[in-house]
C-alpha cells in the first residue's frame, strides 16, 4: 500500500488512519506492539506522526495486512531483516509507481 498524504512535518492520528483506511485504535495498538513506532505527543497527548513514522507504518501494514504476517512474525522479520525488508519494500513501491504511470500513459493513447 502506498499512502497518499500531503507533504508536511507532522500528521495527526485521524489523518494517518484515514490514509491507511484503518481505525485509530489499530494505530495505537501497533504503536504499543512495534518499538519502531514512536510518534511524538503534544502537551495534550495527541500523537503527531512524522514521515519516518509513516514509512514504518507502511512497512508494518505491508507485512501484516498484505503479506499476512502475524504480529510476532512481523516483529521478528523487522528485527532480523529490517534493512533488507525496507530496501525490498522501497523497490516494490517505486515499481508500483512506475506501473501506475505507464498505465496512465497507455490509457491516454
């Protein structure tokens, strides 16, 4: 899944949940389960997700929702193969973007 969010420094939890098409409770749950997710919190305790948080959420979403990993399996995979998994995920995202552009060009012919 490639998330479409406007380019900004911080994103609220509702905005992120809508972009991923998940409940805010799932994002809070994943935050507890995955050490890599550590959104900043303002004085009121509202979560503010950074670009890095979004990338990590995309990776977690990919492993759990698209590839069917259990939470424990995703945690182990991230710890043992984080660099390789992230590199592969970035390549897949770029290829999906290229494919979408090519399909758009094809449809314009």
